[in-house]
C-alpha cells in the first residue's frame, strides 16, 4: 500500500515542533516553552502579512506574557523554563511555509525568551491593543485576531490587506 501525504492543514503544534527541532543543540542552543510561543506567533504574523492567509487555524489569546495559544501552553507547561526535548516524528513542512519558517528562525531564533516577549508586545501591535487598559499581570482570554495581525505586520512590509 502506498502512503499518501497528509492533507491535514498545519497546526500550531506542527509549527512548534518545527521550531523545537530547528535549534542547533550541538552548539548549545536552547528553546523554552515561552520562546516557542513567540516564534509560533511570528511565523503566523509574517505568513499572514506576506500571503494574506493564516499558516494555521489556532488562535492566540492576549495573555500577560504576550500572545499565547492555550493548547501549546498546556502541552509544554510542565517544562516551565527548561529546554524542550527534540520532537520525534514531527510533521514535515515544505515549500513556501518552510521558507517562511526558516526566515523566522533566522531573524528571531537568536533571541532569548525575554527579548522575544518584548518584541511580541510591540507598542501599537495587536497584542498591545488588546491589553490596553489592563494591568501588566491581568489575565485575558481576548483573541488576537488574525485580521488585526495581518494588517499590523502587513504595514511593516508595505502590504495593505482589506
């Protein structure tokens, strides 16, 4: 029997797995759950900005630590601030999606968790707009809208999306 490639759309978990496996462990690189959340956010943001459509369907919420996908948080919360292990049998990413992930890894993968958190909380950005009026540690389950992300990051590359 010939195995057919999966037609299932990519998920935030697939993208997280890709980033976890992309680090250079031999060079001593680490990736924590907080770093994964932020890299997955940038992957979604730049895919939306460049392609006008989402990389994956999962939604981010405007948590105090920045945009968070609750299912990813739950998946990795027991690791706290430690290095995540390599993911066995991770889904393969190809084509324009792989190209974008490589670019995000190259641009943001060198940053530690604190810097990534600072970058996703950019003043005027989608997360900051939803957090306006909340105290820094206040809980929020407000959805960071894909259209809002697409518009904000699209403007950074001179793309205007209706």
